C-alpha cells in the first residue's frame, strides 16, 4: 500500500464514534463532537430532488456539473463582485472532494503548502496524498487563534507553492478580516503563490462579514475557492460542493473528475440549484439558531474559574481553554465523555497549538448545549480542585 495515503487525522473522531456507540446503546449522551448540522435539509430542496428523480434524472450528468447549477454558483460570486461564469466552476462531491481534487491539480511532490494550525483535520492527508508537504504555521490561543500574516510570511521558502486558508475557521470560528486578507493577497502576489480558500462556513457569520479573497486585485488568477452546501443548507449527506477558480484550472479539474468522479448525481445537482436560486427561509433560521447556541455556551461558561470560551464570530464551533484543569485536551475529552456523557473533540486533533483546548460543536439546541456547558464547567472545576487537593493530601 502506498504511504501517500497514511490516514493522517483519522483518529480525531474516535471519541465521536465512541459517543455515538454509547448513545445507540441507550445512554443519554450530548454529542458536541462533530460539525454536522442537527437540522434536516429544508423541505423545498428535498422536494426538488424528489421531483427531479421522478422526472427521470437517473443518468450520468455533465462531468463538470450541470450548467444551470454552475451558473447559479457563479451568480453567487458575481454578487460578491467577482467576474465569474460557469466556466470557472466545477461541481464536486462535497468540499472535501473539491479540496482533494484541487490539491491533486495544483501540487507536485516536494511543494510546500502553508497551513495555519490548528486546522481542519483532513488537510494533512489531502496534501500528503499529492506528495506535497504541509508546513504548519502556528496560531496562538492568546490571540484567539487569529491569523497573523507576518507568521505566514516567515514560513515562505522557495518551495512554497500555496497557502491553504479557511475562514470562517474550523475549529476556532475565527474570521479573516479585510485588512488581513489584503496582507495575505500581497504575500501571494509577491511570492507567486496559489491561495486555496476553504469557505464552507461562509454563510454562518454572526459578527463581521465574509470576504472572498479571489475578489482582491490580482487574486482571481491565483485563487481556488472551495465551498459546499453541507453546512449552510444542512446538506452534509448530499455530498454537494464545488471549486471555483481560473478556467484552465477548472479544465484540469474536469480531466481529473472524468477519471475519478464522473459527475455528481443529476437529481442532487437539481436540488442544489433550487437551494441556490430559491433560498429557503430556513437558512436564516438555522443561522440564528447557531448564533443563539453560541451565545448560550458563552453565557454558561462566562463565570467559570476553570475554563474560558473563545467567543467565535462565525462558524459552528467554539474553542474552550481547559488548561487550568491541568489535563491534556484528550484526557479532558475522554473523562468528560466517561463521567458526564458529553462528547467534544480534543484541540490537539487539529494541531499542537490547540493543546489545552477542546472543540464544542453547536449542533444541539440551545438549552441542551447550555446545560452541557454548565456541566463541562462544573467538571473542570472538580478536576481543578482534585488537583489542588492532591499534593496536600499526599503531604
Ligand atoms: N472544510 C472544512 C473546514 C470542514 O469543516 C469540512 C467539513 N466539516 C469540510 C471542508 C468538508 O465539507 P463537505 O461536507 O462539503 O465535504
Ligand atoms: N467537518 C466536520 C467536523 O469538523 C465533520 C466531518 C466528518 O465527520 N468527517 O467535525
């Protein structure tokens, strides 16, 4: 077996599957360990898929994606000020597939790709599968894990080929602001780098706004934008995403898609087109629900002496600093599941700079996530007091 596919990151969700197994066995578990919306896909999107299937959409679809859908996706970028047409878009089986395919089309063995760390769990495996190297650029918890362009610049070498950025960010919920994007764009232009921009949480913003870096001067020809309907439309299981970029890259991706994917399902593309051209009211309701959950968690943890939440301006996740407990983030997550029936992910699964943090997903309703947060804080305080009692007890 090739060691280009080595399963990096695969263990991150072990605790999540443990939580699901306990839930299936009848235990009362609050699952805050995965970024999968708890909402059902809005009805009109489901109806559109069913109608399309009944209408006979059971055949191969265009490998690059149906023109109607690519046009709808392109229109979304045009609304953001980009000159984008259907020739700049390829439909992929989710953002994950888009990321993988884009990396295959851009990178060669020996290339370096700068990735702020912590970062989404699959990035390492995506890059390694190309033979390129992932170069981690640490983000600092003390700075709320905000991106520092100077740290990016310091990591650039003659082998650097691309930056892989994710805003809003998984796992921290941070948003790259306009000034930082300008600085990043300047780096890309000066060092002739590709910018791979993973924007799957772009519709889930509570404060601030999403900026697509491809809209900045000189960036359209070097930006590869990845997105999907997974989070914004509660459609993780439909596997519908896309890549937007320069037409030659999209042509290259189409060649890869022909030998890899052979096009996404026709009826799902019809439903995606409905989702984008007739946005259901539920989209705003879901965003407001996530906002309410974020606020509920922050409020529940505000008074804690043992943990500190970093209030995220966007996304579906929230990082909690558990360093005062003295436990590693994995030990904290393991004990929280075993003793309190609450599953969260260890920050370390996303990179060493998130050691001492755990990630909570905002994927259960506000009251329940707030109650779980209060129990998490009480658990952390208990660990803390056991720890301070420990040495005295021994002496
Ligand atoms: N990028 C990030 C940052 C993610 O969090 C995820 C999934 N949670 C993906 C990409 C993949 O999304 P999709 O379901 O569209 O493949
Ligand atoms: N991206 C989601 C997360 O970060 C889940 C994806 C998955 O389950 N593989 O939790």
